């Protein structure tokens, strides 16, 4: 190990690493800002331009793209022809490379950045050096993360080499680093060109957290992306795979409401939703829908949780609470349970992050634009003889907001400010309607005078007749069945008001 090339945008730890190399007698090549930082720290540096006999040009766009650099990175030292060509052209081996790339991601995150700023932060020479070194990992050690400096320095200090297994792992990290970097650029350019589904897709996802296990203890799991930028954990046990799924579901439904509202979720399905003049009022309404399922459930709030609300919730076993903020009094109460997870959500960021949804399938990925629409008010169509009253209209709108977030087949009975019963995830819509009625009876709730929402059309009149028998007076559904006339006739025969939205909300 005789020569190292250091050229980094993120200079974390680079001085200490360079000092370790210098102490081992390793010559350090460098460029631009990295070379200046090393010189300022008193570390001898050889400019790359001294090696190439060519100055940096084009505002620094070209400085390492040269045969004397890439020959030193790519040469196989166990290949006599390579060694002969190196000697013939005056190319020296470069044994260690520490490179990380222009801060494209940080520039993209800055609202003040222009298109030109982003283009200038697309690194060319850096990825070329990283990929060349990683390809030749048996002869060139490549480091793309400051977290690996100590590991390499320790091996060099103890044996003046780096073991094959470590080199291979560093090469893996290097290719992942450049792949993610290019994916961020490609994703940005797709948004610039309004390309929703590119022919070739790459996901720029960074590991956020390894999880204890997946849906079940025998499964491994990890969290990638920026989930923890939207949700910040204040207290409690480490999040599980299932917690994260439920948090996403609960917060997604809560984001539909601007008024003080409470959403209670179990296994990603809402089991109670309420709105009111305060969160305490909303809590009572949501909890009344189903006072059994909330135990071990996830609760999302649209506004700050105060001490009065915390006192109500505290005795109940809840896995996760989600709110935009908590008062100090609320935290003092809720943190008495060591394991309860308390999450802070940024609802604005949540909405902005929901442009597309992805589901894995065997050998691939399903991608779709997110279901960010509720309905088109101008497309609402009353299809029955009786028009809904104002109160019925409000109840239908509430039920429709909730039904959008219930697993299909979904049936929601509601008033203007609360759910009364929810039937979710059944193979037939009639079964969902029956289950919801039974749950309302178990909770002692009267369905007379309520609205019912169905996430998709009623294929037969039986589901609608079940709702009418239960006491519903109005129905909101997409319409579009070949038997719509039959369903409308049944609604008229039972004096129901029915509205077609023209928009379906399947949730598989």
C-alpha cells in the first residue's frame, strides 16, 4: 500500500484518516477542496494535476478523468501485461481510494436550488473513480462512507493490507452508493419531465432502520426511505414492521380531516373515527364505534394531544399514538407506560410524500399513483327519487372519507361526525354489511338515520337492503354496476336517498 487518492464532498473524518495514512508512509493524492483541507491540517498532499500533468479544467468538471488516474485504479497488479503497460506509460498504482460524491441530494432538498444548481451537483469524475476502484477491488480499496475509515486504517496499521472479504464488502457498498446517487438524479429528471412510469426504474432508498422481525418473528425486515423524516419517535419500544404499517394507515386517514379528529386503527383497518369540537370529544365518538378493537391498536390525532386527552387514553393499552405534537402534561402522563410508542407526525410532509404507492409481487413491483383524491364534488349525482337532507349529505361525506381507507370490500355506517360501524376486508360486500351491523349491535349503537358508504358499487341490491334494514336512510357509492337500475329501484322502494360518486376506492 503506497498511494491513496482522497477526494470527498463530505469531509467528515477525512483529516483523521489522512493522518493515519501519512503515518504509515502512504502518499496522498487529492483535488480541490479536499486537498486544501488536508494542507490546512498539515498533511502533505500531491495534487492530481501533478500526476496527470494536466490542469483542472471546465470549472473543475474535468480533473480526474485521465489515463494516469484510471490506469492506476483499474490495473491488475497480478497481470504482467498490465504492469508492463503501466511502466511504459508512467502510470503508478493507486491502492486506496476515498471518494464520496457531490451533494446532489442536499441540493435537491434545498427549496432555493435552481435547475442549474442541481445540474452542477451531478458528479461525473467521482462515480467514475468509485466504479473503477470497486471493479478492481482486489487491487484497489474503495471507501465511500466515512464510517469505514477506521476499519481500513486499523487493517493497514496492523498488516499494511486490507483483507479480501473487507475489500469485497467495500466494493458492494461502492456500487450501491453510485446506484443510489444515479437513482436520485433519474428520479429528479423524471419529475422534471413529468415521467410517471419510466421504462427503467431505480429506487434511491437508504436504509433507515433494521427491524426486529417482519410481520411474523420468523421473517427478517428493514425500513428503507424517509419514513422517519415524516414520523419522529419520542418514546417507547422500537417500532416493529406491523407498527409501521399501522402508523402509515392511521396517519393517512387522519390527514383527510382538518377538524379535531381521532382515528383508531387495528391491522391497518380503521375501527373507529370521530370528529368534534375538541380531541376529547372526537375520542369519545371514535372509541364508541368499537370499544374492544382499540386495545393494542394505533391511534392518530389531527391536533396536539393535551393532558385531559392523555388521561382518558392512558388506562387503555395502545401500541402507538400519533399526533403533530403533545403538551408537556400529556407527555408526562403517556410516558408512564414504558413501551407505548409516541410518534410525532408532520402531516404536510406526509401528504407530499404520497405521490406513488408500491407493492411487491413475485419477481417485481406494482407501482401506481397514490389515491390522493376523495371525490369530485361536481360529479356527485343523486340517483334516487328522494334528495338527501343536509344532515344526510354531511353523514355521507364523513362515511366516504373513512371508506376510502378501509380494506375492500368496505362498508361504513356513519353520522356527520363519527363512525357507527365498519365492515372490512370481506369476500362479499353483503358480508361486510352484515358484520358492520353485528358490530354496531355489540357496541350498543343505533344505526337508525345513519348514512352508509360502500367503497365500490353494490353488485346486487342485497347489500343495500341489508343497510336499509339496519336503519340507514342514505347511501353513497361509486355506481357503475350492470345492476345499478335494480339497486336504485331498491333504494327508492325503501325511501333511501342515494348518491353516486363516479369514483371507486378499492384498497387491497
